[in-house]
C-alpha cells in the first residue's frame, strides 16, 4: 500500500508540473509584441471597428473643427511618457530600468482605435478622438522639480471636460482628475491592451479586476462565451496585465459601474463614472511587489502568487532579503532552497528510516501477500500486525513529500512570475534567471541528480515499478528544458541537498548494522 501511495504522489507532482507547463505555453497565442499588434490593427478596415464614433449632435460639438494634435513629453527618473491632445490620453510610456531581449527599452503603447484613459458617453468612447486644448509644455521631473501637472481642456456649448494629470518624480504612478459637465455619466477605459508588452510565456494577459479581496481575470475568448461582466459593488481597481507589466485605474471617488467585455477580439475593461469631479490613481509599470504594496490601494494583488500565496509571499520576502546580502538572485535562490529544506530535515530523516525498515521486512510482506492473496481483509490484518511488530509506519516515507508539496508550489510560483528575476544574471552562461538555460546544462545536471537520488533511496517497489520510476528523471529533464533557469536551479539544489541527506542516512544505517 505504501509503495502505491508513494508512486501516486510522485505521478501527481509530475502531472501538476506538466499542467503548469501546459498553461504557460499553450494557453497564450503566438508571440507578439504591441508593435506587431499595432501593425495588424492598421491593416484592418476602419469600418470594422466600432470605436471611436462621432458624437451625437445634441452635445453641440462642431465636427468640422480641425485642430492640430500636439504631443507633450513627461519624463522622470523611471520613465518617459508621451501624452497627446487627441483624447487627452497617453501614446507611449518607455521604462528606463527595463529592456527587452534585444536590449531596447520596454515601451507600452496606446492603440489608435482605443487610446489609454479614453472617455466616452457610452462604450464607443467618442471623446477619444477629440482634440483637447493644452497650454502645457514638456515636463522633466527631478530632485529640484519633484511634482508637476499637465492640463487638457475641451468645451462646447453643451459640455466641458478638464483633465489634470499630476506626476511625481521616482514613481510610476500619477493622479488623474477629471472634471466633466453636461453629461449625466461617462465611461473611462484603460484602452486596448495598454499594459501588455509581450504575451509570450504569460499565464494570463488581458483585463483583471479586484473585487473586494478577489482577483478576477478575463480573456476575450471567455468573454465571448460568457458575455460581458459588470461589478458595481466592492470594486477596488481595473487593469490590463501581462506577466511582468500592467496598467491600472484605481478610482478614488465612487463609481456607478464597471464592465469587462469583448469587442472585435479585444478584451476591454472600463469604469462608469458620474458627472462632476472624479479622481483616479493611475499606475502603469512593472509588477514590483514592494512598490505596489506601499501604495495601500491593493495593487499588490495584481501579482498572482497562486493557491499557496500564504507561503509564497513570505518566501518571496526571504529571497529578496538574501538578494540584498549577496546582490545575486542565483545565490539568493540557493540560500532560500537551503533555508526551506532545514525545517524538513528531521521529518525527512524519519521518513528515510521508515522506508529503510519497510525495505528490510519486504520479504515477509511478500510472503503475506502471496499467502493471503485471496483474502484481502486477512492480508491487511497480517500486514498491520507485521508493521506493529517491527515498529514501522508504512506511510512514513510519504509524509515528507506531502508536507513539502505546498512549499514547492509556492516557490515554483515565485520563481515563475517574479519580475525581480527578469534579466537577473547568475554566473557564467546563466545571464537571465527568468529564461531557459540556453545550453540546457542545468536541466541535464538536474536530471542526473534525480537518477543518483533514486539509486540511493531505499525502495520497496517491484522491478517493474522501479523501471517506471526511472523514467521520471528523463521526463523531468525534458520538461525543465523550457523552464526558467531560476526554477531549474532551485530543483537542482534541492536534489543535491537530498543526495547529501540520503548519503548521511545510508552511512548511519550501515554503521548501525555493523555495530
């Protein structure tokens, strides 16, 4: 019974890892960037896009007015943003501390069909195509000029809109204040895919909302099937995200409603606001947990630490603690692996001892199984009596594995999603712990350590089961070929620690037998 449970646990871990691999590599469309998406959008016929449409005549807007679009650059020590008078919106934000694989600075781009922070009387966001007035010029923030504001205005005989953006140096966030008159209510959206840089390797990319304490994510395909979703109670923020970056709107004044829907293959998320003065906290940048936590508006929940977040978050802090000491995330992962292994040493030792005892009485167990193979109830009674006589816990070898599973998956999630590992070097050929090993050296070494560990571990399995178990290192090796180097490093170090511990226990058992 114990060997079947042990085998089931190992296979379950393999299935869960395969599932994680599947969701990371097949749940997303082929690799695209915002630049490529923009080029595709330009090639589409304009008549197939519902937004932006012209405003109804009752709003008194002169549709023949042709103002010239003006761009205004906002720069601080973290980003350079380009704002435009068209829709009083954002065109691009370029981050100074993050580069892509080609060495270019990462830029989030707005889409011309639905610009970031666009406004509208309905879900067509008609105001996104209006030319606002602004007397502001380019702004550069630094130590001597830590805050500044950018103002856009539009007015007609019926309506008036004033948008005030307030920026701060050394911060990705800014405050937006909208003063709208002449309309009972209006919509504001993050825009089409604004906040998404790369869709590759993202478990999820698209809209996310935080309702009370629930992080709810959406895809366009899901919204087509289920229809639009609305949340008017307990909504904390709306966002568009990929694996490492996102853009969000946090309403600081009461909302009327929020909505997520699919429009022409694009997942859109927006807030419905009342007429008057409304204020928003806007964040567009990397998923840096410590920074997001300091804002105190719940934006840290954009980082999905998974089912075992109660373990993942403290372990994440510990990893960063070690990084602050060694200034190398590879060494931080090694230290974190050692630290998480220490509490399990006594439990693993007892499990190894139990497995050794089970191995010693294996011949007697086989005799009982053969003798009572036609009477399962009697067989179990005799086996339990045998375990009791030799003081053996048949499940002792399984307990350490069961206890380590939550820790493993917590670490798995941390090492898979942490932007801190993005572009972080370890040593020699490992120049990015968030990417796969370019030469597959770490996964191969990891596979070898799994074989060594299996050879050293006492087994109560029959030869056929042992052959099946020997396939696991091969499966895991090929599976880990595409996993982030940081995750492979964790598994490798954990295997090495397991080998050292098994070596110690085997020597201890040998000395006891010789004595």
